[in-house]
């Protein structure tokens, strides 16, 4: 066990994501003891003094601030971790990079491609380590899917299908904007399900199956007006409540994606399925330790879908946890991401997805929204292998 170097974290934002990241930092050293770097929870920042004080105490941060610029300016911080609503990702990331800090950013990278481009420029110019928390890549079953695809077991890929279904905004009386509901406010979020949910699906899809080169999409906003929590006025809703798109991947396969917050009964049903010439795989977030695999080359009398319980020590990340057969959860994806980031710092390597990788997802999101609003196919501008 080494653990002799520290990485001093300044976390901005103490909502849901602030908690998932903090939990990642707190537990990573216990379960990845061989890491050279150990995160130190130096400072957490949020505008509300009461919330940030309580958060700092609960999670064990050494101090708190109410102005993110102060965190960025502090010389006892090595890495700034952005867990705020999407509208502040750009200014915080650029200022942090300029101050020479490593930058970690919650997904999506930005509200728009233009913002994302400026963020990528800033981290490149400053030469600072950077990563975006597309956490689902780090669930063992999803990482195993990547290993299976890369091994060539599926053969030529024909289809990629993904859904991300929720139902939490069906109530027309739910307000938009402000704490907890900024995801429904277009100014804060940039878009609705496209940036919030499909961005996860696109990130995983391009990681597993390569570049998405063009898209044809439709979006719908079912509830057109909502009370805005901050202005107190009933205002138009600017986000997409649902989005469906199909696409071509550069490898010749076809993609079909659907996301909505109006699928009654589904809370966070993220699923994907890949169909290849020899074999198929599928995964479901509600049963996250399992990967299903069908191989046509199996002897016909026993051929069928295998349900692989991804909990064995030789499967991704699982040598760090309990004993074979015992599952892990959603929060572990963030612990794994913290571990992978610390490892990348130790090795001086990139931690994927970097800002540049996440910008490719941003390009697809932007093309999806443009396709829906113009009712036409759009090229994404993404090509080549994706990390
Ligand atoms: C939205 O409800 C949300 O919390 C997303 O913002 C997360 O990225 C997703 O993982 C779960 O759903």
C-alpha cells in the first residue's frame, strides 16, 4: 500500500451529484489501496451558506465557500470538481483550467457545442488533466460489454439500441427552475432528455460501437408551460421532454435511441442492446450487475441467452469488492471513476472520457436537437475511434 501523495479536491455544488462524487472520493482509498494518490476533501462550495455548511460537516470537507471563484483561486486545491447545473460548467471549468487546476466535470460537458468547444480549448491550453463523469461506463457489466465487443466476439455489428426512460415530470403542476428542478429549465440545463439522459446513451454507444455519423430525430415537449420557481411566473417550457432518434454508426451499423421523462412506471430504465453477426449483448440499469449474452455459435440444443452475473474477481473492478456472487450498486460507478482518475494522474495518462471525448457526445446531442427542429437528417461531424 502506498497512498503517500494527496490530491486536494475542491467540489463545486452540493446536490445529488455532489453526494455521488463525495462518496466516490471518500471510499476510493479503502477499496483501491494500491493507488498512489489519496483524495483529500479540502473544500466544498455552494451559494447557500446553510446547505454548504451542513454538507461540509456531513461529508467531512475541511472547509466551505459560497463563491466558486474563491475555490478556483485557492492554492491548496489541486483539482476542481464541477457538480453544478449545466449553465455554470463553462465558466467554472475555464477559470479552473486557467488557474492550473485539474478539472473534473459532471455530465453533460456543457449546454451547447460552442460552450463545450471553449472548455476543451481551455483545458488543452492549460495542459491540465480533465475528465467528464459519464459514470455508467464504470459499472462492471458495462465495462465487460466493452471487453466483449473489443474482443470481436460479436462479429460485425448490425444494430445498437438504447433507451433511457423516466416518469418524474408527468405532473403538470411540477414547477421548472431552481434547486432540484433546474433540469426542466432550458436556461440552466440547455436541453431536456437529450443532454441529461441521451447523453449517457450516446457516450456509452460511441465508446462501445464507434462514431455516430448522422442522425434523424424528433422531440416533444408535452407540457408547454410551467411555473418557474425563481421568477414566480408561468413560463414556456424550453426543454425536450422526450426524444427519439435513429442514426448511422461509422462501422455501418444502425442505431435507435429513445429517451423520455413520460414513461409511467420507469424511474431510470437505461438499457442497451447490441446485435452482431455471431452474438448479441444486452444490459439494463435496473439489474446492473447482469450482462446478457447470446452466442449463435453455441451448440444448438443449449443455445440461448446467458445471464452473466458480473460479480467474479476476474470481471472488471470486481476484485476490489466482496466475494463472487455479491453485487454492487450505482454508487460504485463513481468510486470506480474516482479510482480511474487517480490512477491516470499517477501514470500521467488521460482519463477517458476527457473533455475532448465528451465533446463528441455534445456534437451528437447538438445534431439531434437540430435534426428535430428542422425535421431533417444532420451530420454530427464525429468520426474515428472513440475513447
Ligand atoms: C436525471 O433524473 C438523472 O439524475 C440524470 O441527471 C443522471 O445523469 C442519470 O444518471 C440519472 O437521472
